[in-house]
C-alpha cells in the first residue's frame, strides 16, 4: 500500500516527460526503476553498497527499467551540478538522518541541485509511529520499547540501543508540522503535506481486504479525501511533503 500510494502522490507532481530526476537515498531502486520505465532520466544515489549492488542487478535483469546512473553517494554532499534536476526525491534521508543539522544540509543540497521551479518530494516518518505500531504489535509490554516510545514522543529521536530487530533502527520521527517547517526553512514553497497510508494503516485485516477491488477503491477514496486533514495526517507512518524551488 505504501508503494502504491507513494506512486499515486508522486504522479501528481511530476513535470512533463522527459524529466531529470535525482532519487537520493533511493535504496535498491524501487522508485527509480518505476520512474525510468515511465521514460524519465533517473539518477539513483544511495550510501549503502548493498543497495547499489541490488539496484544494478535489477537494472541488468530489466534494462528498460534501468536508471541512467546508479552510484554511491550521500544526501548531504551530492556530486550533481547546481540547477540540474527537475525533481529530487528524498524518500528516506529525512528520517534516516537523525540530526537536524544533517537534515538541513540534505535539504540545502536538494535545493541547490534543483532547477528553479523544480519539485522536491520528501517523505518523513510520523512522530507517533512507534507508539501506534508498538501498541498494535504488543511491543509496549517490553519496558525497553516503552523507553523508545517515550523518547520518540519527546524528541523524535528514535534509538534502539539493544538492536532488537523489530524495534527498527536509528531514525528521526517528525511531527507533521515539523517536517513542513524544515522544508519551508530550506527555501522551498510548500505545496502540501499528504498522508501516505493515513487511517488505512489501522484497518483490521487490511492485507486480505486490500484484495477486494471494491473495498480497496472505497478505502482509497476516503484516504484521498482526508490525506491533508490535519487531525488525521499523523495516523499513518509516512507523510509526503512536496515543495517547489522558487523561480529565479
């Protein structure tokens, strides 16, 4: 569901083909392959060697979905020229960079490489994700996880010092207003913040119900109608914020 909703939201803000898209922190290339298949010129950057190998292997298996470029890189120091991209995707860096200074640097780099009028599409994990997921899965029975949740709610800094696999990794969980504020502070004109999964994340038996096309269609209808509702936007784990670099 996250992938399908993210694609739906991205499509709304993509410029006309062909566009130069920098997928920063793009992992094994899930979004890069989809965008390349649509005809965009996609450049994938990720700091994890395993992800780069996976992206290159996927490109070799499906040349029509291959990005124009796949390489190691850091969102905080991009090798791309200034004003060279139509779109920058930050689908992961803003929640994997736990320090505010690092997020500001990544946003400044995204601003630099975008052309005037270019589009930033950035995703954050919501401040309340551990609390909700931990309650649903029963993790809050563990005092160690309770400590994690308390820190998340207080500061947004998500730490897992015992390295329990189910409790995720070091990250930053943003309040919806905080994500928007950071992007605006970087100089972008914010077009909106949108719930990716929203309330649908809480539907019991979602995996099975999602297979029912009529039920799925109605769920998506209600999600779209509430995707910017301030009282609901933090219910799901992901928020997508869209900004535009002002024309020069």
